[in-house]
């Protein structure tokens, strides 16, 4: 049985917007953890596509961690970034060992102090899963 972890973190940052984005902005939009990600129908989203694709594969077990998305907004607070990074890291640690990770990220997420939040999350995940586990990062 292949164990594939699944997570998504997405926010398109408008760096000209002076209003910072916080965890509450995600709670107003998409803020799911664990099995809720694969049981709740989101429609036209990466986790939905992954769930449908792997539903016909008897040798794959999807291990959902988090799905956090919000509308375009100002830079994320560093506190929000650390909150979600910690959720990703602890979620991965809780389900190890895995054979792969699908971590959907936006690619244009910026925080108060990190210009590449997507890269920051991918690097944090890589530290947990190690160099030999494949990570797919649809943008």
C-alpha cells in the first residue's frame, strides 16, 4: 500500500495591499484538516482531483493533512505563516512513514518577512520527509 500525504496552502498575495492577511481570513474561506479534506466536496480543486484520481487505485492510501485557502489579500502575517507551517509539519510527522507528498501551493504567497511562502512550506516538508520521498507541488 502506497501512503500519499495530501495538503494544500493557497493565497495570492497583493503586496500593495496594506491590510495584512491572518488565520481568520482562511477560516472564512477554506480551513480544513484531516479526513474532512477528502470527504467534503470542494469542486474543481487540487485535493478533489487527487481524491478522484486515487479513488480507483486500490494500492494507494491518501493521508490528508490540511487544506487552507483564502481570497487574494495583503501579505500574510508571520504568525499566520508559522501557524500553518506548524500544522503541515506536525501533520506530516504524525503520519510517517509515507511514500510521497502532494503539497499544492499557490506560488505567489508572501508574508511580512518571507518572499516565497510556498518555497518555505516545501522546504519545511522536505526536512520532515527526507530527501528520498517524492514531493509533487501543483501550483
